[in-house]
C-alpha cells in the first residue's frame, strides 16, 4: 500500500483527504504544521508528500527546502489558485507538481497517481539506455550520468531530460515537452518547464547563456543535440 503524507494546517482538508485517499487504497498520514511534517518525514519517508504552502510558523516552502536536503521523495504542493510566485519558488526548490486551492479531490488523486508512476519503476525500453554524446539517460535504472558521473535529478527533471534525449536533434515545444514528460495535458502554467530546464542545466554544469546540452529555441521550446560537445 502506497503511503501518502499530507502536511496542511486546515483540519477540514486533512479530514477530507484522510477519507478520500484512504478510501482509494492509500495509507494516509497527516501532519498539522510544517515542523510536525518534517518530524514525520524523518521518522519514515513516505511514497509521496502533499504539502500546503500557506501554513503558520514553518511554511510549505520552508519544509520543502529542508526536505530536499535529505530526501528525493515526490512532492505535490497545494497553492493559492493564481499565485504563480509560490509555484515558481516551489518548483525551484524541487517540487514535482502543484495544485491550486480549492481543488477537486479526484484531480489530486489523478496527480498523485501520475507522479507515483513517474517516480516508480518504468518498463524497459527496447532501445535501452539513451545517449547524447557524454550524456546517458538510463530509463531502466532511473539514472542520469554525465561522463560516467551520476547526476541527481528530481522525477520531473529526469522525465524532461529523458524526453529531450530520446528526441535528440528535434525541437520539442514547451507544452508538448511537459505533456510527454508528465503523461497528461499541460496548460495551467506553461512557464514552469523553464524552471525545470534551468535546474537541469545547473546540475549538468551547463552555461545558461550558451548551454551545451539543453538548448533553447526561442519562441518554440528546447532541444538536445545528437552529439553535444
């Protein structure tokens, strides 16, 4: 049974999700504030965290910042609808997805299942590991290596890079890239892909002004050359 930790100071939301997610086969654990959530995470890391941004004391962004220091567990942020800045900061800190409040519990379940699919074991591909010059993306092991050295990416970053390397030499539009990486239509916040790409470049040691691996095609999207370097 997949274990979900919900960190939210709203009693009604914790109760709602305990009933809704519990009735759909998830083992649910809840925490009423950021500090309690971190304590729960350190005691036993769940399969996924649903994390509210707006909480008194240690807010959701503070929790995410501390969490990413010791865990890569997938995180879905709950944000005030239309508050793009919280979403951008959450993505910069390593969130995998976000959902605006108020939300439909069915949509949250769909997003949880999509993130867990991306984070979990993937079926072996006929082509095996994907390569673009010194860059290797191994879908079977969920590993990215550059010159034989492992690169630590979040689930969403891995999926974006996998799609780009699998289509090396082709330009992938932003919306199509996120659709392929996430396995769903993507229109709510189409600039978040830029944040993820910025993280990927930084982790690959790429120069953002003149990148070697993930190149920008202005006004269209992104591409990885067939043979970078």
